[in-house]
C-alpha cells in the first residue's frame, strides 16, 4: 500500500475538468506540476495558479491534514486525475481559505 502524504499547501489553483466545469483547489507546486502533467495527457483541460504563497492558516492546516490522511499523492506515471472529494466540513475549510485570500 502506498504511504499517505505529508504535503504542505502553498497555493490556490483553478482546475478545468474535461467537461469544461471548473473548481478551485488548495495545493502546492508539486501537485500543480501533477495537474499540469494531467492536462498534457488530456486527463483535465487545464490548471492555472490563482494565488501563490498563501498564509499557512489554521484552515489550511486542517485541510492539508485531511488530504494527507485520505489521499496518496500521484507520481509522474499518473493515468487518471483524482479530484479530492471533500466532506461538508472540508468544503467549509476551503471556503474559509478562499475568503482569507480574497478569492471567490
């Protein structure tokens, strides 16, 4: 079994799915690179960074702890792009992060 991750989130990105719908994600440069790779492989349409170097607030820490506990970060051999499912509580954390960073 793959080890769970210990990612530190530092940015906000916008991901465009293949159907053209978009969503915002809290991420880091490594994950952004994986999303760029996914776009090159036509697994998603595109990814763009909205804000770099976001403050490491309690909401960011709560969200990264959740993601690190529930997801394994993909390597460069990814064949699919996994969208992180959020619980209602994590949706609230992301909403707070976006609000803190004046996005949305």
